[in-house]
């Protein structure tokens, strides 16, 4: 099966930096695959996303989207292949949900930017897939955090992409809404055949939902593969510099952070 996203031995260093941001990183995401990238702050996760989306070109190695170098895609054409849910964004203008999701149709609009019936149908399908059709006429500022995240995913789906890239989609959400986002994304993988690349700090949810994990430290790949192979106690404690206990739930590894042991005083 042809990968939707292929990173091959990618290395990158920002201008003026004294060390590489990524060193020898490889990753492949195909249709119906859910991949998660993990690592401490400053481990290179954001740089990986920028390279995957063609915002910067690797100094060594290749980054291809749908068999074409990521940096050579025209932005409008790339948006027909890849839908992105960024970590943060500012809503500068008051908008209703339907108007927000309709923004996802911009790569498909005509030269004059006129909306067609097909565009509105795509918006309805995206809202329905995210269980957000009932929110269509609500103002964004009236939504809860979980509702807003579903709307952001719906906007990306309105692009009708093959690949969905999400950067910390569960950040600042409570348990129910964070689980809801992960369940939503997994459903899109199974039901619509999307490939998914997710950046997340939540090791446990990544292990529960993703098919494959990539663990980065200092820009280097520490481990990659199935959750049980990547999230071992030894590896987690080494990369995150914190003691943990590992359990297994539904055949997937789950981490319990422990209190740091302090040496007893004489």
C-alpha cells in the first residue's frame, strides 16, 4: 500500500542553532493507519510536523506526501490531500459553526471563491461525521472545549483529505472530551479510511488508540513500532526522567507515574 506520508532518514537544523532539531527520523503513514508521535518538550515533534507539511525542507533525507516531495506541493493542492488540526489558533472574528467548517472547503472553491451545493454537502457530511451537525448554527464562543475540538476536526474533514494531522488535539480537555476526540479520530480511520498522524503528550491514550508509535528524544528516534514494543518501563523512565509503573489494559501498555523516591535521612 502506497504511504500517504513518508519521512526517510530526515535531519534538520534551524538556522543559527547549535544542534540538530531532528536526526535520522523515519516515519510512514498509510490509509487506515493511526500513528502517534511522542516525546518530551523540545524533542522535535513540532519540527517533524513542519517537515511533513512541507513548511521546511529537510537538510538530509526526504519527506514525501502522496509520493511527491512535501515542500513542492502548492499549498492549495496539498490542502486537498492533508487536513490539519493545529494545536492553537485564534478566532479573530465572530463566526457560527457552519461558517467555520465551510472554511475547510477553500482548496476546492472556484477562482471566484463561490460556494457550490457540493461544498455545503461536504460541510454537512463533515459535521455529521464529528457528531456536530446539531451545533451548526451555534456561535463558536458558546461551545465547550470538546465541542470546539469536534468542530475543528470537522473543518479539516470538509477538505476531504486522505491524511489527517493533529497536533495535541486533547490539550486542556477533560477526561470525557479528550476520550471523545480520540474515539472520533479512530472512527475516521476505520470508517473513512483516513491515515492519521497525531502529536500528543498523552502516552496512555496514544498506546490505547494508535497502531504505531514514534518516540523522540533530543530530535532522535528512541523507539518506533507497536505500543507494547515502544512503551516499556525502561524506555519511558529513560526518556522522561521519571519513575513509572507499567500495566496492561486491553492488551495495551498503560503508564502510572510514581512519586520520586527520596533517600532517607540519617
